[in-house]
């Protein structure tokens, strides 16, 4: 089953790339046209390293997708204008338990490509830094 989830996540990422390319393309040879009609789409994954990969899709503009709280997640991404490395939501301490998790995001934010990968020492630190964005 974990292999199937990874395969599905990769297929979804490829589809998102194709969707973004098609949705921003105008007439043949024309430059991509930015605008509110093009939604922002992110594939979000969390990999705990033990063959447990969770994935969801976040769509913003309007908020939707498969994310359990797309409105809050879109607000977080909008607050940093799609630059997920700038997220730092809560500085409260976490335990020193070492159980690394890797969060990834790939897709498009307002017609700009987004690629984010960060490994956190544990799930608590992931949620402290990204709030509800990677909670699914």
C-alpha cells in the first residue's frame, strides 16, 4: 500500500504540472497569462520515513482540494506569498524526540512554481513551523 500511495502522489504531481501548464497557456506562442482565473495548486506530502507517506492536494483561489482545512492552509500560504521557507508559525518548544519527518510541497502559487522540502526532527516541530498546512 505505501508503494501505491507514493505512485499516486507522483502521478498527481505530474498531473498538477500539466494542469498548471495548460491553465496558464494562451494562444499558441503566447506568454502565460497571470490572473485570478488560474487557481494555485499544491501537492503536499509528509514522509515519516517508515513507508508512511501522507499526501493531499491544496487548491487556493478559491480554497478547496483534498486538504481538510483549505481555507486556513491557503491563508498560511498567502501570508508568505507562496514562499513556504518563510513559514514560522509557532516558536513554542517541542520535545527532543528524534523521529524525522520530511514535508514537501510542489505545484504553483499564483503562476509561480513552488518547490519546498524540509526535514524536521519530529512531527511537533513540523506543526510548530507550518501550523495546519501539513496537517492531513
